[in-house]
């Protein structure tokens, strides 16, 4: 199997990837909206914490599924 064709497909199906992309988009939107500027010191760490927690949870879940032998 040609890994060069499956790698992009696996990336686009990754929950970790999409969690990070959505978090970055949310941070950019929050940083560019003037009405949110005064709350950015709270929003940025909150969005980042949510993203890191989601990705970490997905990593733990994937590791457990691999240990059980599930796909």
C-alpha cells in the first residue's frame, strides 16, 4: 500500500487534527474581534486548555483501543 496516499486521508479523519484546527480558528477569530479583545486574556487559555484536554483524551482512548487490539 502506498503510504503517501493514505497519510493525508488519515490526517483528515483524525479527531486530534480537527480539534487542533478548530481551536486555532477559534483563537484567531477571538483575537481579531474587537468586542472580544478585553476578554482575550481569559479566552485564549480556556480555548487552549479545552483543545489540549480533548487531544490528550483522544490519545489515551487510542492507546487503550490499541492495547485491546481494536482498529
